[in-house]
């Protein structure tokens, strides 16, 4: 089972993602951007679901740092900010894709399968 990182500071959002993904993936969690960067750089995590608004370090800065050191890591922005400008900012920071909250279960699973080759 492939491991993925969910970078999410909000407990209820994290619980929703675990409900959607736990049957398909082994999940680990970072509660802020700095934790996400540290975990990706020290562990084999092929994909990150990255919340954008987090304490300590936001998801955009975390994505820039991850992509600078491990460009092969897939980062999918996961945010309640669903404006086109938010999408453009996420992609400019290095995110491979963008998903708006609330997450559509079927689309989420299809996107992860696409990037992970499931």
C-alpha cells in the first residue's frame, strides 16, 4: 500500500480525508508546512495533499521547498480557496494539481490513481 502525506492543520478536514483514502493508501499527517517539508525530505512519500493555509509555514512555501529538493514528489494543493488566482498561485509554487474543498471523493481517488499509477 502506497504512503501519502496529508498536510492539514484542521482536524475535521484531516478526518474527512482519512475517511476517503484509508482503504486505498497508508496515510501520514503533517500539521503545518514545516512538518510536511521535514517528512518528505526524510521519508519515502511519493505524494502530498497540501493544504495552503497552515501555521508555521504555508503550503505554497512548503511546496517550493519540497520541489526544490525532491522534484519527483507529487504535490496536490488542497484548499478552500477555489478562485482561479488561487489555482494559479498553487501551480506557480510547483503544485502538480489543485483540488478545492470540499473534496469530491471520486475525483480525488481518480487523481491520486493517475499520479501514483494505481
